[in-house]
């Protein structure tokens, strides 16, 4: 049974110049324990779809279930089962790593002792133990992204939504984050819904890809399958063939995997 299922999911915005169909009808399924790469050119509807699936934006059409909960009728149920790591993060520069993690645990109704224990557990898993009492303002980019990931995992979500998780990171930090994402899936069975403009990242991490353009899904398949179907040596070439336009500029610095 799919852990994410959408049928005709749509979002229209009203502007002073009339209605704009940002998402015209997304049909998509994601299986438990799958890493799905969700790709699209700028303005394709990728971010709007992600915001709908994470209950940050109500759909204006279609239907979806996320972790067994109806997106429209039970958004609170969806939120209890998902984690979300935004591109910009959201830590308080006045707090420490420990206090941020404990606060997140308390917000998810863990006891004080439970929140403290969960903070220690996540710190061990994400290599943050030596940083627990460091102020978040003093963290490097890679350390901050690991903290963002930890905050999204405090309540042990079934699905983790990652929005451009490695933007701005150096190659070493990108490789470290890739390893953590694989570990989450392999050791905990976490389903990962990944949006990225880095096609090498999508190729390396994703079990399956969904390409969205002009508000609909225009191609789906494994990275190898999409490249073969379009006679492409690289995912970049396949993406250009599918959409006729490119994503945002890609950091081509090699990443060790």
C-alpha cells in the first residue's frame, strides 16, 4: 500500500491579473521505504506540491493521502506522521543544539526526560554529540544541516520531506548528508521525499524519480530507467529531453560517495 498517494492534486492562486494554475493535477504514488526524487524546472510546480503534501498550503483540487491520513480532512494526522526539513532551516541562533532538540521534543509532547533522551539519541546518530552545548550560530553549514535533519526526526516520522537539503554545502558535507539519508532509509525504513536541483544528487540518492513540469508529472522511473528511455548518458541530458528546459544551475563539483 502506498504511503503517499495523490490524484489530480491541484493548486490555483488568485492574482490581480486572474487565476494562475501553479499545479494542474499531480498523480503520484510513493511506496514505504522509498527515496523519491521530485524534480522540475523553476516554476514547474514542485515547491507548491511539496507545500501541499506537508499541509503548509491547502489544495484547491484533487485528493491525497499521506501516511494513511487524508490531506484535506485530517491535516493534523498528516503532520504527526511526517518530518519536514525546509531549505532555509529554522534554528534559533540564540539557542544551543541541545536546547533546540529538547524544545522540538517538548513540542511533540515528549516529557522533559523523554525529550532530553531523544536529543542525546539523535546526536549520536547524526554525529552531533560533541556539539550539543554549542550555540547554533557557531555551527558550520554541514553541522547546521545535520541539526535541521535531527529536528525533523525528533518524533520518528514515517516520511521525511527534504527541500533542497544540500544547497550551499561543500562537497564533503553533501556526501555526509547523502550517507545520512541512506542510513535513515536502510536502518529505520523511513520514506524520503526529496526535492533537489542537483541532478547528480537525485541520481545518486533516489530509488525512483518523478519529473514535474507545468504543474503535472511528465515522467517517472528509476534514474537508470529514465536515462535509458531517453538515450541519455546523464540524468541532466534526460531531464533536458523530458522538459525541454533545465533546472537551476547545478554545482558540478564532484562528490565522493
